[in-house]
C-alpha cells in the first residue's frame, strides 16, 4: 500500500514537470551568450550600428547594439586592430558582445593652457590613433591617447560628427582629451564665431568616375579654372558648382594641391574636390561685436591660415582661425578683390570674420 502511494506521488511529480517544460519559451533573450572571439581589423563602411571586420578567415559583418560593451575600445576606424566577442542573434546576424583592443603605451605631456574645443566630422583618412577631422576651418589631425575620455560617445566611426576637446602635446600634435557625440558646436574655445560652412556646399553630387592628382598651382590659375602642374604635365581643371573647395580655398601660385577630378561632358577635366594643407591652430578669443571693414586684393603669399590683403593703406595680415562666412567666390586666387570684416583678437592680431568676393 505504501509502495503504491509513493509510486503515485512520483507519477504526479513527473507529470507536473512535463507540463512546465512544455510551456512556450519566451522569445526575449535575457543575456547574450558568447560563442567565439574573433580578431581582425576594422574596414571602411563601419558605422555605429554595423561593424565590418577583416579577419584571416574573411570579411565579417557584426551588429553593434545597446548591449554591446565597447568600453574597452570605442575607436572603430579603418585599419584598427580589435578583438570582438560575438553571439548569435535571432535576426541571423552575429552581434558584438564585447569589443576590446590593446592600446599602445605612450608618455606625452599635454599643455592644458592650449585647450580648445572643436566640432567636426571624422573623415575616411583617419587611421588607428590619428583622427582626421573636417571642421568649418579645414581639416585637423588629432591624436587619440589611451587616456582620452570617450564616455560621452558610443563608438567612434567615420562620417559621424563629434565634439572634441584637445590640447597640444610635447610631440607638437594636438591630442584629444575628451570626445562626445554631437551634431553641432563652436569652432573653438573662447571664440565667439559660429561654426558654419565657409563656402557654398557643392550644388550636386558627382557620380562620374574620379581619379586623384597632386601638383602645384600655376600663376595662370583664375576663378573657375585651376592650372595644375603635375608630374605628367600641366592640367586645366574646371572649378564649378559641384566642386567642394571647403578644404582648398586658397589657390596661390606654388601651393601644393590635391584634386579629385573627372571628365565632364565638355571634354574638360572638372574638380569634384580640391584640398590644400592647413596648419592646425587653436582659435583665439575674438570679440566679433566690434568689427571694421576693409577692401583690398589677395596677396599671393596668403594661405589657409593667414590672409595677406593689399589695401590702399598697405598690406594687412589677417588670421583665418575664426572666419564664419565666405561668400561670392568658390576659391581665392592671387589679386582677387575682396571685402573683409575683421576684429582684434586676444593675441593682438587682426582676425578675418566675414569675407565677400567683389
């Protein structure tokens, strides 16, 4: 009798257990289970939602989501070597559980008195620990250090806009001290000038096949036509509404220029992009509420950093670090007539604020 009761209890327990295990399983996964850790280098095309990784076994696409732990490596720029722990997702993709890298050790002294804050977009030339940033004043190269504070950004990827605080290091580079996600910001610490596109943006998108050429500007260069002396000979390159000259405004004789070109329907070569070198400077504090206006012609020794203006009173030297607008021209060539509103900065220099082509 006792044996029969025990058998009955065991049967009921087994039935209950069977019923529990037969209940529908919830679709929500409570925790990602790592199935493997892969090593590779970040590829172009990586975004803050999709990591493209080149490994020895081939190329991989790995999703980055809110559960990804990127605290050990937020730098996802092309060429960066990283380790990624991955899990299977219900969407058929691999998902990043954790991203890490081995940061190089370095001892660079930073000068806190040179602090500046800029807002710009990371461009495709950025590699590993060097950020190439497109700002309203041109391209900046900023070094990343192991101690750079990136708690304010999710991950660092190409073609996304960030606000970067930086200081000059003992190696003469600007070093990022902190980086945050941003869509807008100011041109520099202490500057009252607003960040803006200095020259008109291209009116259209170039879809033709392009190639890149490098050379020096010839003295025959004028508005709308760049004469470029290259190792293959002299080229005549049309500058039109589709040309992006925001990082190559000063086309002075002898200046080194890199141009992305394509053949137009008129049989001329046209410039899609024109770029010249620019020294990284920390914007001064400038009171733009009190400006003066001068008219003159651009001297041939002008650069992206300093505008030398020949006026009836003599030559003026105007720094270009807080310029907020340029209108009436695509590029500036030697002897071009312009009107400039300018203001005195904390460094005792006059600074160009607005430039209008005449």
